[in-house]
């Protein structure tokens, strides 16, 4: 099963791209950090990313979801490499669990080496889980990109554009990589 990472800075439009890919028949595995944040906020922790075990909770959920994925082409909303980029952005020390999970997924080729990097759209829409300024999201985008390159992934840019064009970039790249003709 080809598993491709779809990533980018907060507010870049990854979720919209993923929803359209899902409607187009591709498998999608949801982002773990957003779900960990939502659960912890529901349990009364307003800023769960400040708790010592936040990163390990995200890594554990990412691992469970990655191992449970099946089917044909699947798109993963982020990966442990994204979690390492988040640690770097927040000046947190990466846990042994996170570094071990990156080692497992990179060495075991749990994901394809081609990563779809969704570029920012020029703004960030705040949410309960996304409390980042546009300027900080640009800094995070640079760290994110550098972290993927450090681990030897090939980044395919998904530039700011209308949603159909962004999805077409992803699907055309997948078709080219698999040697299939587009309909």
C-alpha cells in the first residue's frame, strides 16, 4: 500500500486537500496532534501542548493509525517527522519515543519517500487547536521543510492555488510515480 505524507504549516489548507482526496476515493489517515489537543481540551486542559507528555501522546496515536492503515493509496495527515519539526519550533526536546518512531518509520519505509508539502495560503485562520500567528506559521513552515529534507524525503510542492488545482497536483504526481495514465 503506498502511503504518502501530506504536510505543511498550520492553516495551509491540508485538511481541504485531504477531504477532496478522500472524496476522490483515496484512503486518508487523520492528523494525531489535532485529535490529542481536542480530547485534552474537552478534558479541561486548555493548552495541552504545554504538558510534558503531549509529544508522546501524539506519537503513540500516529503509530497506531499508521499501523492500522490499509488499502490502496493512502494519504497521512502528517507524520512523526512533523512532530519533530513541531518540537523544534516550540524549542522542546524530542523524546526517545519520538526519535525511535522516526527511526522505525524511516528505516522501515512506512511511508513513501515522496512527501506532499502544502504551502501556506498567505493567512492562518485561528481555531481552538490552532493558535499560531501567520508569521510564526512561516517560521514553522521553514523548520518543517528542513526537517523533512534532513531525513531524506523528496518534497513535492503543492502551491497556494484553488483547491481543485492543489488536488490535481497531488493526483497527477501519484499517477506519474505509479506509471498510470490519468483519465
